[in-house]
């Protein structure tokens, strides 16, 4: 039995080498009393654990790697829109909630709400400039999950929502 521990990661679990099988002081013999051969198939090749089973080990929670914009640099006026994209370290799925990005836009901060992410490492939303908004360089000041979960394919939930500063 192998117990997955924090920090373990493998795209296809396998043993380390052809000599990975150890008896730990015991013996394995056939009915004739002959010792068993303990040499395993080469990892990844026919007869190995990885060749026979697709066991993925993932204990690493996804992270935010960047918050950017595909909108061209420039000056924007009331009712203009700016695309905001969040990039994650791996594909994630949002379930039962929203991802909310807070933008520094003067006296009243504005938000971009992303309502759907399905097995993707990016998610985008749109900020619409409103009357009174001002910013010399639009900045994302916060990001939070509004209810629900944001998880990778291994079920690891994102728990930290740290972001950079100016949108690139």
C-alpha cells in the first residue's frame, strides 16, 4: 500500500527502478523452495506499474500566475471595455460560485466577475469603465472566490488568491 503524502506528484505513478522490490528481511519462494526473482520490469515499459495502470498523483493546489489584459494600452472613457484575464498554474474548474477581481479605479473600486471556468488554465471577464473611474495604469488589487470552489483535476482546491499588480 502506498499512501499519498503532501507534495507527492506524478503524472503516471511507477516504481523507481528495476530493483525497487525489497523483501525487508522476508523471503519469497516457490513450491520447490527456489527464491523468487525480485527484478522488476523497467519503469515505464511493458509489465511495469505505469504501463499497466494510469495512476496520477497530484497534491499541489493551483495558483494564480498572472492577471493581464488583452486590451491595447491607451486611454479609455465611460462605457469602454477592458478585457481582464486570470492565468492559473494548471487547469481549474469553478463550481458553485464566482471569481471576483477587484480593480483600482479611483474612489470606487470596480470588479470583474467570472462565473464559469471549466478545465481551463485561463479565465476572462470584462470591466466596463464607469463615470468617475480614474487610473493612470489599471491595477488588480484583489481577487477572491465568492462561494463555491476552484479546483484542479486532482481535486486540490485553490486556497490562496495572491496576484501581481498592474495589468500587463
